C-alpha cells in the first residue's frame, strides 16, 4: 500500500497546495497532511528538508518524492485508477489534460492581480484587459466542458481538471470577477463538496497574514 504524505503551505494562500489536497480528499485517497507555513517574500528555509524545488506542494511515498501539483495529481491517478481522477473516455481525458495543462502554465495576469485569499472580503476588484482576457478564456473553458459533459463537474465526475481550477473558483468568488451564469453554477458545485468546505474552514482560521497578498 502507498504511504502518502502531502506537504502543503498556508491553506488561505497556497493555491498550488489546494489542488492535490482537494483531489486526494474528495476521492478519499488516504494521506497524511504536513502543513509548513510560509510567506511569499522570504519563503521558508524549512522547505529544503523535503522539497527539491524549495516549494510546496510535495508528495512523499516512502523513498519517492514527487513535486509540482500536476505531477502529484498524475501520480495519484496512476496509483488509484479506480478513483477516476482522469475521465474514462480517451477523448475526454485528452481534453481534461489539455485544460489542466493550460491552467498549469497560463493565466499569469489573473494570478498576479488576484492571489488566492479565502479570508478576503468578497468585493469586486478593478482589473486590466489582460486579466479580463484570462477571465473570459476560463469561462469559455468551463462552459465548453460543462456543455459537453452535462456537469456538474467539468467532465461529469470530479477529475484532476476540477482540482486544477479550484483556486480559480476561489478567486472568482473573492474578487467578484464574473457574473456569468455557468461560472456561478460551477462555483456552487465546487464549494458544495465536503473537501472544499474542510479546506476553507481551516483557511479562515489560520493565524498567518501575508501583507503582500491582502489585495
């Protein structure tokens, strides 16, 4: 049996940590959580003890170390194929990988302008055209996937694609970035999961505050 330990950062701010955590939790894949807090300016020298990249998240499975959110999710999908972390259909799986990779490498303007902060008061933020372009593209992805799958998640059941977009769902809510009806329904689906509720409850109770992230 795998012996999984997931190292994560602050739940209020660490969008990359949120991705594997919500997937493993939602799919009831057993793991031990190890939260190591950080701040964005200085990082945390303690990360060097477990993370080759000095970043989180990191997954340990015995002597194996896997870092980077998407790599961790791929590893979990291989270990537990019965959980359906990728869609069963080859075509749907290819699309899910494409939108997950686009999330992994893209949307830099939105990330910079709207860092994840679950404690933020839900108020609209004025954003520039680059952020608006990112928002429009994300809404298009959600709409296309949900129209094909029928929902409630992007590919019917919860998959890695939903995990990859979970922090964006949070940002859309925190910064009131879209009034699109499809985005609103998808938001309700995501926040309705027990995994989301547990993460958010822990996030808002955290004592750490990073001033640069309080937009």
